[in-house]
């Protein structure tokens, strides 16, 4: 039974859309925006101030015939949608549960979702061929491979053509939550070579637009970085009135650097004088500090005397807790695209400003060593530095960041940079954990080599300054009342009924 709904735009224009029980609300949005001359990617539908689920058909949406739907702008920031891709047999035997699960932004197309599942990261390291499958047509006898197109079944709707693969998850009504996609294949009469040419030409424009946008953003960032020092120099010359010649001056910040940061500079100097690179790399593996294991069973920090008043919360603690509770109850808007870009730029600037980091590696026997690491160092450098001080460098281990969740990989690629990828900065503590293959007698032996252990020093606990948290003596409540009485006067007020005469 056919019916209709009325879609009202933000400028109060109306569009009537005919619907059937099987019409999906995402199609209603597309038809309404087409009639109103708007882009369906920028709008949502609401009914009685409640957002409508665009992935549902009209029959199960709960809307009545002739319902009035409001067309509202949606946020520019895409939300996350968790996709579970059901792999058909026999490929599903190699995948646990037969499903690949990953989160994608709602503005990603179905084609890109399939391409992401083909990659090693999304497919849990399995090689899954989805978009470039071919089959041999035995009837023709030519041995030519023909294209086998993927078929996506999403809540009863099938998508198998290239124009349909260009639709985003949001256009299909999936803006949040979990979505199950059943993958299938359909044999076509098109050769695999022709299909690959069509795919490259069909999706070429979109890839080029994305690359051009990234190139423009990088060029704008580089131009801003180059223009800023020139602008600062011009401002300085304008303030002085007469441009002065550039005089080399010594940076006071470099002269005040600690001795630890001067070590890498001294290591790079011999390379200019003809020293071999191997000697320089060996010197960079030398630890800056070596700390011995504690002699007692009780940690040194636990031996520091503490007062009972240190564990009693004060009024300031209660006020801070109340302020945090109040802040957590307030609604917070999502960041705009500009704010997200500024936040990302600030993060990149912070990473670029890091000159070096101090990494302390704690070994299983409670000894530890520190290395001054440059921003270009990777996980492979840190592993090699640890092997440089090990008594038995043939044993396997892995380095774990605080928290025990993130593991630093022994890889020299750019994706495993200590500063950019693992977000290390300042002073960082890393724990060394033995692999299961390491025998028990090796675990009991000293970890450090003898010549390195002789350089070790005991860990010193800093003396904390004594702070008196007792409140300052102030006026008591009785004294405060007496002062108030003096300010107001000692005389008593005369009631109105006792006064004589009329006003």
C-alpha cells in the first residue's frame, strides 16, 4: 500500500515523497534532497525532535502515513561505525569466527571499506582478495579470466555495481553502532582485464581529488612555516628603524643545556673529521646512566617516613572533586573541523619541537639503564642499545610501555618511530620482559655485562621538603560575633508599637 511523507527543509520548503512499506528512509532522504536541490550528505531526518534511523525501511520505522519529517544539518565530523564483514566459505576457515571486524568513519565508501579489509591491518594479517577476483570460463575454452564482482548484503539490501559501491555508510543510514555485512560473489561476463581498467578509471578521480587535497594542505603548512621566520625578521627590522646586519650570536639556551644532551653532539663531531660510522653508532648505544638494583626487599620510597595527616583529605580536595563532578555533568559539543585541524597541527608542532628524550629501561633483575634518544630513533635502535649492555645478547625479549598494553616493536621502519608513532616525550620508563622461550637459569643470572655493571650507581630517593599543612590560626566564631555587635552598636531597637505620635 503506497503512502507518502512530507519533508520540511530548514527554509520551510516542503517536499512530498511517495513511500511503500519496503522503502528505506535513506532513499527518502535522497529523493527529498533531490527535489529541494540539496546535497543528501549534509542532512539528517528528524521526527518530533528525534533522529530517524535511515537504515530502516518505512514499515519498521514506526512512522505513520503522512508523517512530517524535519531536514536538519548533520555534524561535519564523521562518527565511527563498527563493521563486521562475514566472509563466505572456504576463505572463512582461515579467519576466526569467519568475520573481520574493524571501525570505520561514517563518510567512507563501501569500496574503500572492502579495500581496507583487504589490507593486512584490517584483515588480521590474512590476505583476503575481495575486489580483484577472477574465474576461468570453461565454456568458451579460451582460458580467459573473467571478473567475479563482490556482492554486499547489508540488512537485506544488495550492492554489486560500481556506482553502488560509491555510496558511503552514512548514505545507507549507518551513522553509528554496529553493522553486519555479508559478503558474496557473482560471476560476470566481463573479462578481468576490462574490469581492472574500469575500476582504475572509475575510482581514479576520487583518489586524485584526495591526493590533491592532501598536497594543498602540506603546501599550506610549509608556506606558513617558511613565512613565519621572515615575518619575525621584518617586524624586528621595522621596530629598530634601520635594518642591522646579521651578527652571529650564541644561543643562551644551548649553553645552559645539561651534560646529558651534549653527548649526542660530541658523537656526531668525529664523523665530520673522517671517523667511521660504526664507531659513532657504537657510542650512541652506550647508556647515559646505569642504576644498580636495590639491596633491600623494601622499596626505598616506602622507607620515607609519612605522617597520618598526609592521607586526610582537606577542603581543597573536596572542592576539586566537586568541581570535577560538576564539569562531567555538563554537555560538551563536538569539535569542529577547524578545531580538529588546529589540534592536529598543535600536536605535530609539539612533536617537531622535541629535540631528545630520556628513555630508562628497567631490566628483570631490577637494574636499569638510561639512553639519550634522538627524535629520529626507532624501536630497532632501542632494542640494539639494550643488546649492547646485555650479558647474553642472544636471548629474546620485548619492551613494554607503562601500563603493559603497548609493546615497542623491533622494527626500523618509520611507522615505529619512538616519538611520532609511540608518542614518547620527556622522561619515559620502559620495562623489559623475557620471552617464554628464555630458560629459567638465564633469568636468574645478572642481566648487565660486567663492565657495564661496574658503572652502576645506586638509586637515590630525593629528600622531600617538610611542609606544614596545619591551618593558620584565625578569629574564632565567638570573636567574630562580638565584632559584628560592635559594628552594629550596643543599643537595642524600639518596637513600632511603642513609638508615640503619628508619622
